[in-house]
């Protein structure tokens, strides 16, 4: 079951939160918990497992399930597509097409979700994102972060460069997050219970902050307006770090693993999702919980 949350999904571009909804990590409790200006537009029920959800300011919600995709429009009209391939995650590109992310490969799909190109990856993919500013795809795995570029009018995708500075071969990069900046972006990469920061342009490691949590980090967010980094861990703790990487506050309230973050639509607030079946709204200035 998936609930489309209008005020969060469209205004906050919360792909991660949408994925948390899609994977059932709220156990059907969304309508009971979500309030404080977050409105439920409509729900959908699918017999197949939902793999990922794409939702942006300009695009209708796209639900990617086992063997197809479903597009939802504001008029409550939906459109189903049967895919000719399988993938674990779906990314929307800047070229009005899609990238299907698999453990060992990347696949290019057209607007009808038909695969027309596939390329193998030399390392297992644990995390992937689309850099909307550069149009590139970024993947991460063991001891490696790879930046991919499109060629031949986005008909093929090739590895452009690898970011390995400061990464050991046995380190697994489990989560990625990009700074939304018009200049040299910072790329944040989770390695176990710490974060490594890279210059996206040069690939050089800028700094490392180890042991930020006592347990592995399972969610990551860069809050642009305050220049905060927010981390969530397997034990349910949420920590807020300022621009100097000093701990600003710790939010306690979740009782299970943090699964996703998203900036709130208005004000200095953010949303966290957890396997405890709750979504909580936190104020980053007053350091308190606003809603649950």
C-alpha cells in the first residue's frame, strides 16, 4: 500500500520518504499519524511489492513495482506500464527518461519504461542518485563511488570517473547525499556509522567524521537553508550536525531504525520515518518534536 502525501512529496521533493512509504515501513499507519499540514491525496494498493517511488515538483508520482510502473495524476487518473526488464530502483533523469538500478548493472528506460540499453558495473551497487544539476548518475558500492555520464543523446550511459580518494577497498558506501549548491557540490557518503565528505567536482575527500552514531547510519539528509547534516541510525536516534560538524542536537522519539528523511514543506523543519511505523516532524531551531 502507498499513500501519496501531497504537501510533502511535491513541495519537498522527498524521494527517500516516498520510498519509505512504498516499502511499507509505516505498516499502513500513515493516515493515522500524518497530519500537521501533510495531506493524503489518495492511496493505491498493489498486489506486487513496491520497489521505489519517484516524486518531484514537476512530475506526477511514479510507483515502481515488481514488473511495471504506475503514474498518478492530480486528476486521480492513473496509467499502468508493463516493463520489459526488472530493476531494484528507478531514477528519473534530466533527459525525460529513467535509469533502472540493479545490483550489478544500470539500465536505460524510455518514457514507456521499456529498456533500450544496459551496461554492467564492476562493483555491486548499494546506493544511487541522480545529480539534477549536472545530469549525471552517481552510484556507490564497496570502496568505490562512480559518476556516470550519458552519451549519444542520452541513448547510452558510461562510467565517467571514480571517486576513491579516502575510501578503503573494504569500506561499503551504503547511502549517498548531494549538496544542493550551484557551485562545487559536496557529496556525503555513509560508511558504517560515519560520514565522508567529497568534492563532487574534483573527487577529493574533504573531511571525514567517524563514529557519529553507536550503530550504523541508515538515513542521511543535507538541510540546505541551515547547512545542517542530519543522520539517522539503526537504533532510532536522529542527530543534527552544524556546518562545523559539531553536534547541534539529538532527537529522541523513534523506537526502531530510521528509514528516511525529508525536509518539511515550510519553515526550518524536517521529517523522519522509522520502522516503528511513525513519521515525526522536528523543528531544527527549537530542537523539539512538532508532530507525530
